[in-house]
C-alpha cells in the first residue's frame, strides 16, 4: 500500500445490530461492537484496547461506511461517535439508503426491508438534522438517480423503489 498522510477506516459489523459504545452498555442486549479496519488489514489488539479504553478522540482522518448505519436503532449516537473520533478537518463518507418520503407500514415494519437497509433509512431532512446535531458541516447528500433500478430487485413487488434511494452522504468535522 503506498504511503499516505491520511488514514481511511471503514465501519463494519459482523451482526445486524450495529452500534455499542465502548466502555459501557449491556452487550447482552444483542448489540455488537463497532469495528474499525484499515483497508483490508485487521485491527491489532492494540487498536482493540484503545477502542475499549475510549482513547480515540480526534484519531481518524476519514471514516467510510457502506450501508450499515441504517441497521442501527440509534443513528444519532453513531454519528456522534464518528464525529468524536474524527480529527479536525476529518471527513465522514457513507454509502447508504435514504428515504425520499415516509415509508408505508408494510415496509417500515418488514424484517426483509430491514435486512435491505430500507426500513432503517432516515428521511433526507432527518438525516441532515442528525449530522448537523452531531457537529458535521459541509453536509452533502447525493442521490443515485438510477438506484430505483436495483432497489426494485431487493424486494420485488414491494414498491420500495418509490420510497428510497441509494445515496452518498458526506460531512466534515470543521473544528
């Protein structure tokens, strides 16, 4: 891997319930720990120790997430923690599903829609408000206008493509 002055990390999760703040909470509630990986290199036990100790304030340049934040029942906490661990000038870049309008109950309460990140998708205004409340600025939400073509195949016949879209979500920690 070429040398760089910026480190990029990804948020991923081995189970559906995504977010648990380190150093507290009840791990028996079905939550799992937030994991960081540097590209394809697993994090060392030193990183795990730092995560558990909560010593990651202003530690990362970039956080990249691919369609897992919608699985969290506490998105404001996820964004707050992302903001906390970013260095000043750090960036959050997410690819996820966003709701273009309120979901009907058939989608909002569907386990299948949840597993496709549809039922957990926040509406655009709510998403921007969560990011702003967490401290992010320069927020950009870019909708993939062609995403209806593949979302239609996730839950055929559900009409999900009329309510949600794939988006790139970005924010900066300008502190």
